[in-house]
C-alpha cells in the first residue's frame, strides 16, 4: 500500500513556529482500493500545494476569532493545492481529473462533498488556459488574485502615479508590481535580499527597489519616490507602514493586504504616524481575496492574456516533498525564500 | 477712535500652547473713516468667531508641511467668523451686510478682495435660513459639515448599525450622533465629563455614553456595543482608536476626522491593533471638509430642515471678548469646554 505522509498541527506557537514542535510529520499507509467515499466525495493524490503567510494566522487557539478558522490541534494542516483524482464518488469528477482547491498537507487527501462543491476552481481550467500547472495556485490563484483585486479595487491605479510595494518579490508583490507597470505607474519595491532586488529591477523592470535590511527605508523612499507615494501595497505592516505614511501624497491609498512583520509576535509595533492620514486624506483598506471570488473568471482571463503576451512573469520557490513543508512555511515567515513558495508533493 | 484688540501668534508651542507665551493680546486703535480699502476689499466688525482644534495644527513652523498653511509669527491668528460690514469697496457688500468667512482674531478685520470672493458662505444665508446667527459657524458651518460629510460619505450609515463617536459632545461629535439617530443607528459616545455624558444621553438621546476619564473604554464598549461597532467616527485618535479597533465588526468604517489626543505632543501614541483591519476588512479614511464645499448648499438645506423639525440641537460654549480667545482654544485642546466653542467678539 502507498504511504500517506502528512503534517499535523501539534501545538500553538507563541512566536515563530518550529518544525517538529508545532508541526509534525506523521506517516501512515493508505488503502486506495478499499477507501470509503460518501456520496459526492473524492480521493485525490496531491501534486502541488501553496504555502502562504495567512497560515500562521490559523495556528492559533480556536477561541481567538479571526476571518479564517483556526487549525485544530492534532489535525492535518490544510491549504490550496492541485491534485489528481484517484477515486471518485462524485459525478463531476472522473479518475485522472484535476482538482484545484483546499487539500491537506499530505500526499493523498480525502475531499468531502461540501469542499468539492465549494471550490470555484474547476478542473476545466487546465484545458482552457494553457499555463504551467503550478501557476494555478500562484499567479492565477489566491496570491495573484490578491494582487489583482487589491491593486485595482483599493489602489485605484492611475497612469503616472507612484506605487510602493513591500515584500515586492513575494507571491503577491511581484504580481502587483507587474500589473502596475502594465498600467503605466512608477513602481518601487522593497525586499529582504540583494538577489531579490536584482530580480525586481532587471527581470521585472521595476523603476527602483531596495533591500530593507541593509538600507534606510526613509532615505530610500525619498530618493526613489521623489514625487511621493500614491499607492502603498502593504504586505508587511509595522515599522515599514509607519515610515511609508511619511511619504504618502494627498489622497493616497494604502492597500492593507498583509502584515507579515506582525504575525509572529505578541508585542505588536505601534504605528505613530496615523495622524497624517487626516491632512493627507489617506484611505487605508483591509481586504480578503475570498470576498471577491465571484470575479475569478474575469481575473483569470485578463491575467492569462497578459501572461501570453509575455507581460507577466512568476517566480516560484519550489520545495520538494511534504516532509519539507513545515520548514518552507517558516522560511516564508522569516523571508528566507524567493518568489511564491510551493511544495511539490509528488 | 474705537479700539481694535487682536491676538497675534507669538511663538510655536512644543506641547499645549500657553496664553501670553504663544498667543498675545495687542490693542491698537482703528480709524474706520480713513481706513483705506483696495478694490474689492471690505472692512468688517466681528461678531462671532469659531475656535477649532485644527488651529493647533497651524501653530507650527512654516517649514512643516500640512494641509493648511502655518500661522506666521507676529501675525494676527485667523479662523471662521461672522461679521458685519462697516466699510466696503466691493459692489456685492453694503455697509450693514453680514460677512461669513475667514476673519482675524480681532475686533475689526480688513478682508481683502481675494478672501471676500473665495468664501462660499454668502450674506444671503441669514435671510434664507432663519436660525441663530452663531449656528453658521457651528451647526451649519465647518463643524456641522464635517459631521455630515464624514458620516455620510465615509461612514455610509445603514439603519440598525452601531456607531461609536469619540469627543461626542464636541462641535462635530454632537452633530454626528444626532444625524446617526435620525438615520436609525444605535449611537454610543464618549466624552470627558459626567455632565457631557448626561447631555448626550438625556438631551441628544444617545443609546449610551461614557466618561473615558473615569471608565475603562474597552469594558464600556463591550457593554454598550454588544454587537460590535460598524462605524467609528474618530475625533481623538491615539489609544482610543487602538481600543476601538478591537471592537470593530467586519467591513467597519473608521471616519478619521480628528486626532486631538495627538495634537499637543511629539511623542505620538503607537497604534498596535492595525493588524486587525485586514481580517475585518476595515476601511479607514481621512478627510478634510473643505474638499467638499461644493456641497455646502445641499448640506445646509437638509440640516435646516431637520433643525426646524426639532431633530437637531446644538450646544455652544460661548466665551465673551477676543482677549479670552487664547484660553478658550487651550480649553478645547484640554477638553475643558462643553459643546461648540465660540468667541463672542462684540
């Protein structure tokens, strides 16, 4: 019988999670032939899984409310992935079909009927759009759509404006920057490593980028955004947000997409410059991409068109083997990855 | 010759301004008969002047940029007021007409042609709307319009929602609360004194109010907003904003109208709970009422209608004599006033 390695949620971390301590590898076997499926269920073999910062937010005690349910102690962690159906009790799915949606951090997942039917991502997308499989959990998945929705709906980009993007080479940031370039904006980004800066400037043609770990962000923003910032696409929160507020123009928009600098600490950074948002008439808006899933198709159509025209690239950081997923998630949280983090499961 | 007492801006304060030290009384005489007016100018005798928190923001060094110009050292302070024309070189104004607009902190003001023509507030309003003269710099002036614009445009109030208002008995807050009641919201407010709380609950029929100086705001908000807060009309910023974020509902709106708690300190409070605005999809929007002056007439028409129907009250704190204006401004900044602060000049 094939093995089914999985990662279970073992304990709630206080700060950064630790592999083994908060996430644990468990190996079992799976009897596919005799696996029991209720009406509408499917059994899938997982190909790729997306790892994302929001997962840290789910590693909390269940009594703490948030927009996503907490992971339950002892249960297999979950996330978005791409899988192949190996057994089906659902008329819409045949063995060999693709499934894109919520899977476990494991080699085989039992997808129950309610999850199957809730996923907006249908198997037909692979034949309709001809792009690499893994892009459906990155460029054309939740990170890409977060970029698209956040920039367009909240950022309201106008040609000639300046946008600054933090975590600019990350899963979301790199897409934001490229769409902003397509729309004629001046695009400036920050990242945690010189190789990422080179990528932003040379490959993605950003107008400027800096390594926030080795540069003074305030001085760099003054230098690279001489006309101020009209849109801040915030993936990090904290001190960076505070500094950026100093450089915002009147009527600037702050797209509050993520605050990764604050996910692993209880001692949250206090943002002191908020007083400026009145005089500058700044808009700060938080959003969750799942509120906009009804626009998935129009998002995909536009993105695929740009992709085929060579206007969009997508850097992926692919880790092989489900056993390496815990450390890969930690690497996202500490900035030790480059591009969209994906686990290749098989 | 009549005297013309005025208050000049003497020095930039670090913290709270001090009468005499940062604002100084100067008494001169004025020769009305021989007063020279260029084409389009008028000379007015000031009746009422509005004192507002934003004036603290103008008491800065001129090299510090902001949305309003800094007061110049040695010049007469200015603000919105109501005056009577005593001499005119402007065809639109006759002696005895009302002028409503930018005047000096003084008994007589020389209004130059550019200021006369820039004022959207025309002399006809007194005959058109029959409300007390002083209301044109309060309920129907900038504070009232700030309440109206901020609540309607940013707050987007819906019947049955809960609004929380800080500085709720102030020039803006009391209007916000009453409009929100008209629109069917649950209205909760905070203020700095038990007499103000009594006024909010008994006179303005707020659904609840608390003295933030003697109560625990977090506990009071839990008690008075059991279904959370949908709109926060923020007049104070700082720690109150931080606490309120904990109680915001999904899709809540924060109307950033003022942050009076931060005006008199360089050691700004650090807001730590911003991370919640993503999961809750909160909108925070700063605004300046002068961006919306084109809607002054529709604002006045709707407000006067409510006023005549007895649905709007307006509490004024009237101080007599221009020599008392400096202390009156300080009293606004320290919360030692009750209602809209107005100086009756003559």
